């Protein structure tokens, strides 16, 4: 039995938030390489989105990449974005990837910092998914993939706000899977372990301290290495594909075994 086609997203339309770098960029590329016909990529820095779009256009033919820069925490921007997406017809796949991380001790986390993390990592996912429901309901294969974190189950110090935000994404994923299942909309979450991304690099003051941290982190993963954005992107494509048509409400660790170590 030929099943290769089931692991693709041929002809589908996709939204990827936070697609200028790291996991979001790799998700957009992987979707294009797996047959998506139209990909809307969002992010705050237009130059990074343009670079992602140009890379895809060089690598893949017959994929329309549309870069729309903006801030997912802005209600006005989300409303404008949703109107634009909805005007193009059905939306098949929504990848909620945009997020921020601050390394701050619990007692030094200000109200403003807490709200910024929650608005970016939780509120925007809730609101954007809600507002794009009409477009998703027009699809024959609607799917929502949230990017969570193993920190929701294995929290670290200096990251309490981020830890609880990702725990909220786990529960939001399950809640939406229950509520939207009758509308045939599948909702799943991918939880990365430590992945080499610009956001992870930003936690460290120097290249030296970053590379030391990467070497240390390898030991925490039974597979002996940290992840790449491509590792996460491949799992996102799988959960979006017809091969996963009876999978919803799962929190999938893609973590090199971090959670069992």
C-alpha cells in the first residue's frame, strides 16, 4: 500500500506565525517542501520574513508565499490579518509558533513582563485560532498545531512566566480538541526540548556561554544531542497531514528523550 502521499500537505493553505527565524521558519519551509500551495508567514521583522519567503521561492516551485509583518499581540493587527486571510478562502493549517522567552527570576518578574509573555505566548494563540475558525471550517482537512515546550512539564528556574504560559498552551490544545472535534478541526501541540534557535541563543550573554550551555544540554537528552528547528518542523508537517487524520488533542514531545531522562 502506497502511503507516502499521506505524509504530505499537497495543495493546502497554511499560516505560520513567528516564521522569520528558528522553528517557525523551518515549519514554513517544510510545509512548502511537502506540497503546500499557499503559505502566509507572519512575524514582527519584515526583513526576516522576506528572507524566509525568498529562500522558499528558490527551493520550491508552485508555492505562493505571502509575508505579512506585524505583532500578534495587537488586536488591531490580528483583526486586519484575519480579514486578509479570510478573503482568500479556506485555511487548512494554522501553526501557532510565535513566542517570546525572558530569563528572569520569579521575584524580579514585573507585571508588564508577565503580561507581555502571556499575551504573546497564550492570548495571541487563543485569539488568532478563534478568529480564524470560519476560515478553518471551510477546509476539508482543518488542523491547528500549537508549539509548546517541555518546560510545561519540566519547568526551569528563571522562567516561571514562560513555564506557565506553555502549560496553558498544553491545556488550550486539549480544550480546543474537545470543543472543535465536532467541526472536524484537529488541534495538537508539539513540545520541543532544547532546540538551537535564535530565541535560545538570546538567553546567553556570549557565544562562549551559549556553546557551553549547548554541550551541557546534550547530556540531558538520551539521544545525545539538542534539537534542530527541522526536527520540530517535520513533526508539525506530520500532525498536519492526512497520516495523522485520527490524531487530535495530543501533546507530542519532540525532545530527544528529555522528559524521560
